[in-house]
């Protein structure tokens, strides 16, 4: 929990989709939640219903917005759609599975994780471009006023890069910050400086 004047951002990844289960790259393709993903979102909503949340901000993509709507109903607060929170565009790799990409480009996928240099190879979006847009969203959220708790619902790569932006870590480390479906982290700020990051409490309730 935040102190009286701390700002909390709860970064929450959308619930599961069929493509998540199949390990397909979704990117900006509008894949909806599956039944398991909807259940995950409702379980997450139970957690947030016990907190004082000022607002929910969501990516416009269906899987994120459906998750955000469920959380918003539990919180009873304003819901804002933020286009800059969309997932990275995977270009021609969209819809492909990670094993399929690994067979074609073994140097770009390691342990079922895309290496930073893989982004952009497919004609999609580069990591540093995503980093710039989510950094701008982070700045806007922190300037909204101290002492607010906001839920940010987005996607794996997008949220990982927002966490990197908050912590000042190199974007090459983004894989270490990718949350599980409906998982997330609470980032606590004092005077716009990150003073705490607590993933476990959210993950245990996912």
C-alpha cells in the first residue's frame, strides 16, 4: 500500500487469449479474451475492489479493454482509453508462433523469448519506439497528481517497457519485466521517483 502522498501505478496485463495459449504473437491484432482470460480478469477485479483506485487506463485493443472494463466495474471509477498503450506491432510476424520464428531465426529467439534485436526485423515496431510512447504515458500519469492510485491495463511488451522506463533500466532487459496474463506489478512513486516495485502480491492473486 502507498503512503499518504505516494502515487501507485498498478500495471496489469490483459487476461489470456487463445493466441496466448498457442504462443502466437498478437501485437496489434485484436484477439479477444478466451474464457480463462475472462475468469482471470474477474479474479483480478476482486483484488482491486478492496483498494481505493482513482482511475483505470487501458489500451484500446479488445483483450486489454475487456480486462479493464471488468476491473473498472469492480473499482467504480473512471475508465480512460489510451491508444499509446497498444501492444508492439510485430509486423509480418503477427500470428506466428514463437517456435516457428525460432526455427527460421534461431539467433533471435532464446528460451521462448524474443531477443531485443528481433523487433523491427519483421517490419514491425522497434522496441525504442514503444519505449518512447509508454514513457510519455508514464509521465502523464505521474503528472496527474500525487497520492493517486491508477490501474494501467495493457500488454506484455508495453508494460515491461513502462516498468523499464520507471526504473531507468535498459530496454534490453525487458523480458525480465513481462508479466503473466492478468498478472502485474505495483509501482510506487514519491515526488515522481520510483521508490518501490512489488510484483508478488498481484501475481499471487492472478
